[in-house]
C-alpha cells in the first residue's frame, strides 16, 4: 500500500459508520434524540467557534464551558501527579512507610470516587475545589500505585552505584529514583487521563454552574440534542488530543527507556 | 616500603537465611599498598563480588575489619570508587555520558568549572571526549564500560575497586580495555583492586594476584607478579615468566576448587 493510502485503512471503518448513521437518521430512523451526523457537525462549528480572532476563534460558549472544565482537569491532574509520583516513590523506597500505608491505600483505591460525590458536594459546596478534589483523588491511585511499584523495582546495581557515589538523599531521589521509576509513573499517568475526563464530566453533571458536564445536562433539559451531541463530540476530541499529546511527550521524555530496551521507537 | 592504603583483616561475611547464617566469605586477610595493582581471582561462586562490596563499604561485614588509610571503612567514602561489572545497569540511561560522569561530583562541593574540567579530563583519559553528549545506550559495550571507568576516575580516588569490569565485553575489546586501564593506572598513580575470573588477565595486569578458595572463601595464595612494565599484550604474554606465573595461579585456583567437594563438605586433598 502506498504511503498516501495508508491512513485510509485506519479510518475507513469510522467513515462507514458515520455514513450509515447519516443515511439512517435522514431516512428510516429519524429521531429527535439522534440527529444526522452532518447536523451535529454544523452545530459543533457554530457552538464552539466564532469568527473573532481576538478570542482565538473560540466562541463565548467555549470560553464559558470548555475552559473551566479544562482548568479543573489540569489542576486535579497536576495535583494527583505531584502527590502520586513523589508519595509513591517515597513509600516504595521507605519500606516501613510502605507497609504502614498499604491498607489505607488499598481502602482508598477500592472506593469509587463517584461514590464520594454527594459527600464532596456537602463538604466543598458547588465550587471548583469540589470538582478538582474529585479529579485529583480519582487520578491519584493509579499514579501512586505505579510510582510505588516503579521505585521498588529500581535495579539493585543502580542503587548500589548511587550509594557508592555518596549522593545526597535529595539528589538520589531526583536523579536516580524518580527517573528510574518514571516509566511506571507515566504508565499510571496515562491511565489517569481517562479517569480525569470521566470525573470531570460526572462531577459537573451534578454540581457545577459552568463546564462541559453542566452544559450536557442543560442541553438535555432544553431538548437541544444537536448541541448535546456536539458537546459529546468535543469531549471525545479532547480525550483524543490529550492522549496524542501524552504519547508525544512520553516518546520524547522516555526515549532512553524505549531505546535502551530495544523497543520500537 | 610504602604503607598499606587498604587493609583487610579477617573479613567474614555471612548471609542470614531461615536455616541460620550462610557464610559467603569465611576469613580474608590482605593488604594493598599505595599505587599497587592487585587482582583477586578465585573459582566461580567463591564470593569475589561479595568481598568487593564489603571492602567498598556497600555491604555490612559480619566479622573482621576493613581499613582505608588506617581508619575503619564501614560505608562508602571519599577516596574509594567502584566500577561494577554490569555497566548497562550501573550507568543511568536517562543521563547523557557527561552527566553520568559528573554525577558523583555534584554533592562534593566542587565548583562548576572544576567539575567541567575534571569530567572532560576523565572522558579524554578513556578516549571518549567525542561521546560526551550521547546517552549510554547509544554506545557499544566497551565504550559504556569506559564511561563507567571515567565516572570512577572523576572523583580522583586513591583506590579504584573494579568488580569483573571486563567480563561482559568481547575478547578484542577486552584486551584494549586492559591496556587502557594500565595506561590510566600509570598516569594517575591510583591504587587498583581488580576482581576477575580470568587468570591471564589477572597475571597480565597485576603487581600481585590473590587467589581465593571456593566459598566460603579464604586466601589460598598471594603471588607477586614480577613481570616488567610497561606490559605488552604480545611480548609480555610470550615471556616464559608469564607462562610460569599463569601456571602457578591456575594450579592454585584448581587446587582450591578440589579442596571442596561438590556437596559442599571439605574433602581431604593431599597437597
């Protein structure tokens, strides 16, 4: 297959599904709830974009509902990453602490974060902090557990080498443990991207006055289904973009890992 | 007579297990004088690596003492550097060559300009000045071990402990690394304690060869190697003295192997 045609083999199924969707919803399966895909695309354009260069071509609606959601995800995810990777690595190298906190971590992991939503609403009220707290908590566990495993799996020779160099604790942590555990940490972070998206939407469905989740419930109540679908499409696209950005970052930051193990680049 | 820089007195090491203590090193005593090149050989599994880790202060000893310049050595300290056998796990793959070599200096209050000078010098000594900005995994095995040697040299150690450093490279690379090491040893005047299972290598490199018994090990021989320096891979190895010394070390290693039978019980062997 030539280089130009190659991407086609990955998208043809998607194209067929969308085409069937379009045909069915225009002919035999007309429904208020499921509009034709072309209508969704049109609404998508008009809902989220505007001909105003000063706002980077983003509509007011985009700034009112998408930016707050992205902000909450970024904040929650960042908190989870910092606490999860540092805490996990520390627990991994400091055996007594690891054993001490293990039951607590197991318990924390086993509670679905969504079950804490009603409680969080009461404690935090309907605030940004509430959404951020839930996102951070949900993302924390996979990152923490993976960082813990990564730190425990540090090669014995590497640890001995570091000891023979008499590195300070701080330098050992920053230059040996953290990078050594980073392939595991990144694996946990990758899982957490999806979790962050889910918790963003769920927490906003019930308790927010802005954001994509809030926008979804509003459109549903107003029976504006093309708008509802265009928001779902946007969430999906954000997820795809986040994953792609993540893969790119991973490839450059962990090149030493993939190449030194002889994996595909 | 130069004073001993490293003294190992009745060193013993046992590992704790459920069935009680399992001795790995029974009792080792020897001195290393300043500037000497001393090799330790012994049958495989005799606890050579354990012994080196104990001497370097990386493993706690269970008996006896190690002293460095007259003071007890119980944990890693300045003046002693270690080069490990497995360079692929001893170099940090996330750091470039230059950062790997500079790492041991970072916590020693060495000024930045001085770090740069010493790292450049160490890399030039091992002939890797051009590879500074590459990562270890972009280098061949022999080059990686040269980086590890440069990292050992950069702290300007009085004693360089090398644990089978050339065991995982091919034969040709090995001979060139041996000559590189001899040149560096002559240039820097550092003391080298070198572990190997290769008898030719031990004889070719050393001033003295210490032969260990099968584990739990004791010293069975301490042979001075009176070969002229500088040594040459062809000329030195062709001398009759080389052959004689090699035979002597080989005999000692074989005899020490026979002294313990396969089931671990000491067997009576006429000497």
